C-alpha cells in the first residue's frame, strides 16, 4: 500500500518469542511469534515517514478457530482502514470438537457444485495458483517474458523484492539483536 505512494522500507527492528513450538516437537530454533517494526521513507522526500508493525504467530491454541490471524490496520493522515481477514462472518460452533471455527469461503469453495463436481475455481486460493501456472506456461512457451508479468502487478521476484528485503532484515535483526537498515539505489537493494 505504501510502496505505490512512493515509500520504501529503510529500517527493520524485529523481536521474537519461543517455547510453544518446541514443546510440540519443533526445532529449538523455531519462533512462535515474530514482530517487525518497519520504518518507511518517501523516496522523493525522506523527511516523510511511515511506520508499519507486522506480527506473524504460529501459536494459536490447539482448538483455535483459525490457524492464522490476519488483521490489518492502516492509519493515515486522511483516513484509516481496518481488515480482519481471519473472521469472514462464518462462525461455526461444533460441540463434538468443543470449539468455534471461522471458515473463509473466499479462499476456496469447499462445497461441490449442483452436479457434485469441484467448485473451488472462484476462490482466491485457487486463482492465485492458476495465475502462477498460467504465467509459467506463457513464459515457457515464449508468449510472455518475465518482465511482462512484472507489469501485471503479479507477485513476481521483481515485484516482491521489498517484501523479501523486509523479511530478511527481520531475520537478521532477530539473529544479530540489532536494527537492520535497508538501502535501495537504482533497483539494487542492500541490507546494512
């Protein structure tokens, strides 16, 4: 959202918690929760700043209704956006399981069509995979070049470089116990 407004990530500070995953038999290096504080600066005016706080957690209770809680809050000068992607309005209580579950019908249609056939083609989970496969086929056949896919706004290597830099900076911040700076110049990215 901020990259389209001319902002680039410039600094990442990360923190992590451990303990739950290892109790479930995961590798001792496995974090349960990782939080990143990302500082963004406007490329044409570095005095303009934005801050993003991103948290990923794998430690939902065993009987949690969701396995990932994707909440987004964007607060800006002239407005805000709040999105709760985990709970899409489908709350299902199941006494036999002793839990409340939240289904996401937009990811994949789980019910068959009227003839009993697969009917998940309209969910964004299916469409994402379909677009990836279509892009690979078009590049392999020579109908498109990777640059053509970049222009479509698909999550190509080129279009996700800022995200990759943020994730790698977060990993290094946790491992090294310090803030990591991100520098971009003429399309080349560097972590400092």
